[in-house]
């Protein structure tokens, strides 16, 4: 069993690479454990969890609402959960976000942990302590920053993932390579095929390197005021595309990375040859690099981004593959980058 540790101001997280069934056997001994999962996970893995108390929410992004959080609160009261209890989110990114937010706010905070079942959740949503829900169509507009006690990484979950969800998770892995880790990016260029085929060794390297990079950044800047903002690379444009088009998160972030890489090139930070490397890797994975979404609608969505400040916005841009910077730009400067990837 391999363990990594994230140490931050709000607490620490053990990232445990292990087997889900073995993990369940360890938590059954706690006084009170409540699982939060979704309909899809229940259908596939319910037989492994059916002796534990469970809250089942709907699957996907539509679950990230205040109403879902309210339903969890109602269950927590019904099960007489207190601060000695443990809530465990078993599912994708939406389950992690909703579970973490509910646990962080119920009784001003009770213990929680995650067993992420998608690649996107394993490398992103479950790591770092950001827990939140969407509001009026805007992603993660309401939330908290509080670390889970643990995050269990079991690669066998990924064997039941549809290919589009696996590719969606790869967008976040590529993002970490572009903005933080050149060796990871080069590894992805050479080994994307075995990773997508779920080769254990290749997958373990890509996931562990991505998590390690995120742990390093979050440990320095838990509340997103500096270094952690680098992890938003591709997300300023990507979140807007996701809101307007309804494309999956990773697909939208892939297009956002292309737009923001081209902005970095326009600003003179990133050589165009490196922009093309990023685009070629995204294409090799099977991710989109362009969208038929209206650029006008995307720019309107960006104007409401929570990272905005007046007519400016803080954005993460690569100055070379493996190294990013935080740069304040005028929102108007995003116009040309968005128009390169949207109609």
C-alpha cells in the first residue's frame, strides 16, 4: 500500500493507493460510517457496500446543487450523525464535491473522506480540499476549502469507466503536465496509448505524478491566492465553454487549454511549437481542440467568472511546457483566444 500525504492549513489528507474492498473492511469498525454515492456507482458496486448505510444521489453534474446538499443534511439528521461519525463519498467528481461540502458545513464540520471512482475525480476533484456546488449555471460558485481525512485511489474502478470519461480525466492529467511537470508531459506524449488501455504501470505513474504535483501546490497555497491558481490553466475558457455548450468537463478544459496556450503565445510567453505539442497530445488522447460554441456566449460567461476583478482576470498561462505563471490580463485580451477555438 502506497501513501502520500497532503499537509495544509485546514488539515491533512492521506492519499492511499489500495484496494476498495480492503478499505471497506477497515472502516466497518468505526462507530458510525455513512456512504454517499450515486445511482451509477450503486448499480456497479452496490454489492460491495450494501451492508453499510448509504445516501444515493443522482449521477453527474446535475447533482451539484444546494438541494442535493440539503438532502444529505436530512439523512445526517435521520442517522443521528455527529462529529465522531465519518462520511465517505464513493463516486465521481460530483459525489466528492457534494459530500465534501455537506460534511464541511454540517455541525460546522464532521470527518469525511473519498473513494473516487473516475479518473477525473482521482486526479482532481477529490484532491485539494475544494468542495462546492454549482449555482444558477455557474460552476462551484458556492463552496468551502477543507481537507478530507483520506482519499482512496483504486485503479480497478477505472476498468468500468466509459472511454469518454477516461479521456475527460486525461485532460486534467495533461493540464498538470503543461503547467507544472515537463517530465509528466513528455511521458504522456510517449505513453498515452497504454494509459488509455489501462496498463497498470503506465496509469500508476501518470496518476501518482499528477497527484504529487497537486499536493505540492496545495500545500503551499490551499486557498487559491497564488501558486494554486496555476491549476486553473484551461479552466477560465474551459468552464465558460462547459456552461454554454454542455460539453463534458474534461473536453471543455481541453479546448480551454488550447485557447489559453494560444493566448500565452500571443503574449510572447510560449513558443508556437509548444502550443502545437499541446494540441497534438490532446488530439492523440481523443480530446477536442475546437468547439462550435458561440464565442460571444463564451466571453459573456467568462465575464462572470469568480476569478474576475473589474475588467481584469487572473489567468494561468504556460511560459514553457512544465512551467506556468499567473498573469493578470484585461478580459478583452481573451477575445482573440476564444475566437480561435469557438465560432
